[in-house]
């Protein structure tokens, strides 16, 4: 037992503290609580701890009714932690009650705003901004990370400008197409880095949105070949990428068989004169093709003829192994 508690208990057990009955019997301070048992005094801090726990529990649960009850019992000296808990969980009504009971200091409101932003709670963010909370420099990036279009629109409307380019890349990496469109409309740049992020995420709608906004389809095709995203190879060729030679070499060097096969088939279609590379629809790979060079050879060397990629030497029909393929491919020579 705590030393001071033992002292008070000893004091309460002594005759130094008169009983409540003696108070009333002698007409001294009638109606006072029974302080003959100092347990009531000792229990007071415990009741205060329970009250603090009540605030935190109600804030975490978003129990606005309970928070109003606690506020009616007495004000609260510091509601910073309850505010942070409610904001992080996205409880709009709970945040409103806390802000209306006893406004936490600026640091706690800023912390609550940052957590609400990271969690994508636009309603809570709006309340905190109305209370005077300051946006962090990374607000747009944090909102983009959770992919919330509504939150990004709110932050931009409230004057958030820093980090737009970085936010675009983050949103693209997460395949958050709506967020990407919002940031593009707000003037975000870094289109090509964002396009690479969308390709890494294999998210076709985001790739389309970025290319339509001005990102380089040619640069995207090279990256799709590098990371082995054959479906996006098709998409980027459809969107105007015509640098098949360059992408072919990059994909072959990286060992991306499926992506290179798509490029070879599209080049073959172009070589036949049926349609230009920028509009070709690659056909399915030949049955049994186990590698890019096998698919290439299955189309027949004569089909490529004079349209064979400039600066590339292709193995003859017997060289179908990957090492042989690599040994016969070289980058276009600089003029």
C-alpha cells in the first residue's frame, strides 16, 4: 500500500477525526459527508481516473451521447487525447462534442487533423479545419495515400498546395484513379513518374487517366516491358506508343518473355502491312511458344523481312534458347 494512503488510513482510524453523528448531534456543519472514513478522499483520484477512462472509451467508440453526459458532469481540463482518438476513428459527432466542450490546444488539434487525414476521414478533417487546426505540409500526400477523392477535394479547396506532384505519384502507385484525376485537375505534374507507379501497380484505369492527361505512352511502354506487364504493353500501344524497337530490347534484356512476345507479335502485324504499330492489336501467342524468341520464330523470319527492327540482329530458326537470344540482341546504335 502506498505510504501516504497508509498514513491517511491511520489518521482515519484515530480519534482525531470526529464521526458524522457527532457533527449532527452537536449541530456542527450539518449535512457534511462522512469524512470519518477517509476512504472517500482516497477514492476521489480513482474516480477522476475512471472519468478520464470514460472520456477515452467514449471517444474511441464514437459515443457522442456518453460524451455529452460526461461534459454535463463537469468540464474537462484536457480533451486532447479524446480528440485524437475520436478523430483517428472518424467519429464526426464525437469530435464535434469534444471541440464544443473544451477546445484542445493547437498541437493536439494538429495531431488529430493529421491522423484524420491519413485515415481519409473528410468530415472530421473539415471540423478540425473549422476549429483552426493547421494543415501539415504533407497533407495532400497523406490524403493521396488513402486514396480519398473527397478528402483531396476538401484539402485543395482549403488551400493545400504543397506536395501535389508527390501526391500524384503516391495515388498512382495505389491505383487510386479518382484521386489521380482530382490531383490532375488541380494542376499536379510529374506525369511520367506517376505513370511508372501505375504500371508497377498493374492498374490499367490509372494508366489510361495519366496517358490521356499527357504522360508519355512511349516511356510507359518501355517501363511496362521492363517490369513485365504484357496487358499494359497492349494498352500503351493502343494509346499511341510506337517505340516497339526500344521496348523490345528493354524487355528482352530484362528477360520479360510475355511482354516481349506481345511486342514481337505487334511488330509482325505492322510488318505485314495490315496496320501500323500505333494501332495494332497483338494476336495471341502461337501455340506451344515457350519463349519470346520461339514466338518470334513461329511467325517466320520472312514475315518481318525488311521491317526487322532497326539495329537488332535476330538469331536464326535454330537458336531458340534464351542465352542465344540474348547473345544476338544488341541495342540500336547511336548515330
